[in-house]
C-alpha cells in the first residue's frame, strides 16, 4: 500500500442549507514520513466524533492517541 505525500482527513459536516459536505483539513507542506507523532495528533484533534454511532455497524470512536499512533506507525513501517 502506498501512502500519498499529502495527508488529508475527511470529516462529514452539515454545510449551508443543511447539506452534507466533506471538508478537507489541510496539513502543512511537510511530507508525512517526516512528521512527528505530535503533528499527527494535531491532525485528529479537531475532528468531531460520531453524534449517534450505530453499534450494529460497529461505529465505535477511536481515541486521538490511538488513531494518530496507528497512522504514524503505518507510515513509518519498513516493508
């Protein structure tokens, strides 16, 4: 699996007129391979959790530290 050189996080929110929108949270120009764990935590810090998670779909929220550690580890894995 190839990791793109720019990390983008999508979050569904209600836009004007009540329509769903998927805004892109831009990152700095630094390549993900050079980012520190704290920078990944910052990417996830402003995202909203599920308002009404559906247990039958296993929509459990993943904590900030776990999500950032997963992404950080995946990007820095040696293949």
